[in-house]
C-alpha cells in the first residue's frame, strides 16, 4: 500500500498522497480499510498549524490534521471494524482522558497486540479508571511480548503495590535486577557490603529495599530476598 504513494510522500505532496489513497479505496473496496488507515497516518504528518506570512520564514509550530485523521480512521473502521492499525490510529487522536480511547485501545490490543499498545492501555486503565487489575493484565501481556524492557517490570511492581500485593511487587523488581545483571556475571556474583544502622536495619544496594537483618524472610544465609549476596558490617 505504501508503494502506491511513496513517490508523492517523498516529494512532499502529502495531500496528493491522501487523494490517491482515497481514490484507491473507492476503486478497490477490499483494500479500502488499509488505504484509509494509511491516509489517516499521512494526515497526521500534514501540517495545518498557521505559519508565518513572511516568505522563507522558519516554521514555528507543527500540528497534524488530527480531525481529518480521525475521520479517515473511523471510515476505515466502518469498512473493517477490527482493523488493528486503524484502531491504534483512532486511539492516537482521541483525547487522552476519553472513555472511547480506552475502549479503542482495548479493541486494538485484542485485534493486534503490541508491546507499546498494551503499555498505553495499562497506563490509561490505571490513570483514568483506577482499574488496577485490568492494568495488571495489560502490563503482564506486554511483558510476555517483550520481557527485555524495564518498563513492564516497573509498572507491574507499581500496580501490585496498588493491589495490596507488596511481595509480588518486590518479586518484579527483583526479576528486573536479575535480568539486568544477567549479562554481567562478575557483578552478579559479587558480594556487596552494607552497614547496619543502630536499629539493625540496612538497605540492599541491588534492589534499594530497606530491611532488618533479623527478618529471616527477607535476609537469610547472607542473601537478600532479591538474590543479592550481602556482607554485613556492624
């Protein structure tokens, strides 16, 4: 589909590219949703912000044509209601606090799950609906798609605290520390020295958690619960 308008886009004729896609959608209904979705994406690259009247003056601001993009994404969804890219496109132009945005992101991640899409859904569910269980499910699915990124470990730990599951929150933070150190075996094996305060408390340098050395559920046999070996200096 992009090959159809590549030369127009590269030449800066974004309006021409949109018109070509609209004509293609009309002539080829079976490809209509794809063409309309791409037209919506191009509309977001079409600057509609007022510009300085002086010839040769620098462009001060950029504002994509969000209203037109929304119309095109909605047209694509009328043709193909479960079109993943059109759903993501529509979610992009809807107001951040809009209930429809959450519903659209839910449909988008159901139709075409992506790591970033699931993070956006989880953030929206947590921030605007306080639905921490649903946010947890979205973050967990994102983590399964890409377990390498720190973002899901942090978000899962945070939402577990909101759900009253501090032990699981600690496990997610510890898992990230273990993964981060996986490529550094010498560092991972190193015993870190910590100093106790007068009450017998200290802080693990690996996971940054404060703990009491008398709590065997947290510190046992010279190892903190996160997996870091510690040497206690009294």
